[in-house]
C-alpha cells in the first residue's frame, strides 16, 4: 500500500471516527434534544457506515472484496442525504407529508439492494472492476440507470437542505445565525465535493466525499457545543414566536427593544425592525401616549390604542437562571372580551325593551342613594308607577302594540327625569323612579306633571290613537326610623294600590293612617 493511498484511508477513517464520536455524544444526551435527535442520529449513522465502508473498500485486494465493501458502503451512502434533509426540516419545524418521507427513503433502499445484487442485472453499475492500470483497490466504473436516479435524489436532498437553511437565515436573531451557517456549510462541502467528483476532477478511482465529511462533522459538533444546537431550535421557536396571536416585545436588560414578532408588527403600525434598539419608554409613549410603568409580574388590562383596541399587558423576565437577562412584554388583545363584558353588564342592568334600568340596577343604585341621603339628612322619595288597563291594550291590539306603548311612556317620562333621578322598569307595566332631595310635595308635583302629560298624549298607531293613563304611588323616607329601600317600595306599592282602587289616573301619597289597604 503506497503512501498516497494510506493518506486517503487515514482521512476517511478520521471522518468515520469524528462521526462515531458525534453519534455517541448526541446519543448520550438524546433526552435533552427530544425527537430531533432521532433524525440526527439516523443521519450520522448512515454517514458512519458510508465512511467505514469506504475505508475497507480502499483496503480491498480483489474485485470480490471491492464489491462486498461497496455493498456495505451503500447501506449508508444513499440514506445520508435524505436523512440529512429530514433532519433540517425537523430543525426548521417544516412538516413533511408521510408520502414524501416514504419516497425519500424508498429510493435509497432500492439502491442498496441493487448494489448488492448488481451482478444479476447491472442496473446500478454497468461495469465495476479493478483499474487495470492502477490496480486494487482503485476501480473503474460505468454507471447504470439507477445510479442516475440515486444521484438526482442525493444532490436534490443536499441542495434542498442548503436552500431551506439559507432561506431562513435572514429571519434569525444574530445569536442563532452561527447554527444556520454551520449547517449550511455542513451540507455544502460534501455537495460541492461530490459535484467535482462527477466532473472527473478528483483522483482516479477514489471517491473523495468521505474524505471531507469530517469538516461537516466538526461544524455540527461546534454548533452543538458552542451555540446550543438542538437545545435551542431557533427557527422552530421563531415559527411559534411569529404565529401566536399575542404581540410580543423582547427587551434587553436596559429596556431596549431587541426583538418583535409578526403579531406586534400587525397590531402596532410603525413598530418594525427599524426601531430595534430604541428604549421602550419612547416606544410606549409613541404608542399609547402614556409613560412606561410596567413592573415584573404586574398585569395591566386598560391600555388602549386609538380608543379602539384594549390590551392586557404582562411583563416577565426572560431566563435569569441561564444568564439570559431581559424582559418579555406580551400584549393580549382583549377588545372583544371587553366588548362582550360591557354588553353582558348592560344586559344585566338595563331593560331590553325600554333601554332604562331594570329592577336589579334600580335596587343597587337606590340603596346607595338612600344611604347617602340619610347620611346628609336630605329628603328622599320613591315613586311607583303603573299603566292603567294595560292588559286590555295587549288583548285588543296585541303585544307588539303593548311594547310600543311602554316605549312611548318611557320617552315622555325622560322629559321630566333629567336631574339624576334613577328611572327603571320595575316589572311588566310597572315603572319606578327614586328622587333625591325631593320632599313628598315636590315628588307629588312631578308625578302629576308626568301623569297629566301621558293623559294628554295618546299614542298614534296604525290602529288609531290609544289613550293612556297612569296610577302612581309615592313614599318618602322617614328620618330616624331606619328606612330601607324595601320598606319604601312597600309603602309606595300600598299608595299605588290605593290610587288604582279609588279610580286610577291619579297620584297617591303614602301616609300612615290614610292609606286604605
């Protein structure tokens, strides 16, 4: 064995040893790397078989040994580039259809079988023999049709992996770009070497590709140790980072903007990569016209943009345990939630037909107003109002006319209740309003004005004019007796009952002793 051949064997053996070490290293730490390690280990295992198969083929002394070790070599060689592409797609979080994966691995499987049985059909090598000039282990080959199929797949997979990595380079943060560069060159070196081998520019009878694979191995090993390849899959994380609906700003420890996601660009026009490095105080003031006051762990749910969007904002630290200092500011758009919340609150406190307070809202507000009046020693009255003969209106004209009648009454009442009085639909055709700073006499005068206006203003409908009258009961809070809203309503109801009992279309004031029950 002459010196030049020994150099070839040594270089290829080094490539095999490097890849063997890389395989053992990743296998030992595979629980850190999860599913991506499976693809990488399969890729490296194929290269190991390729390299050591090449070593033993270069040590062959006859054609039988050469064909045997070539068949062994082809248990790894055809699979290396497809598995490398599968690893890259996993790294980039690109999901391939199962059919594509089967196709990519079926051709290498056929190639391995065809090489092992080549003497039967010569589909892979039309001619494979010892070089008559150089002798063993140098060989002469004449390629067959399937050699071209496998070659197209091999170069296609390597080129596709390189293009995929290159296309994601610009999207990467600076700290992750070394990973992409290492993987790009890891695929470029064997691809370029294989190309010049096919052009006949390499030593005769020698496959130079396994001689340069150690370069790819060193690049992968460097990426794993130096830039945390696999532990941090930046492109896969970028896919998640840019696909979530929440806008995210990443700040450094000096509160300067260092990264934003796609949602941030969409939700906040003017926020783009051109403002990276700007202090968040300026950005915050430009966006919301308020100073930046967020603290770690504090959630703000009232930040608005252009009075249209409402955001819940959370601020948290990145990862101080791993010496990754900085902050995450996450914006969750809660505009629709706030709108629905406001709608539900409105429906909980307002009557759907008349759009005035409902009974629940009246009772809550009235409790507060009564307590305030009692504290100040001011008069306070409640007026309970009922539409006379309302059932007849529904029976004669229908409920849709009855609803219009209630709306008609509310419209007129609002003309008189303009000083903060609490006006509500109490139930059915009953209405109630509370009057702060109103004595009985003043409340009675107001009630009579409303009653008189309603009587003189019949409702005009397609069925003709419908006359309406009201009966009203008034109760004023007594001082010093612990008056409650419930007791006042009870008194007003008694006064209202008396008004109805004595002819309707009148206002009656509760007075202990002259209200007949």
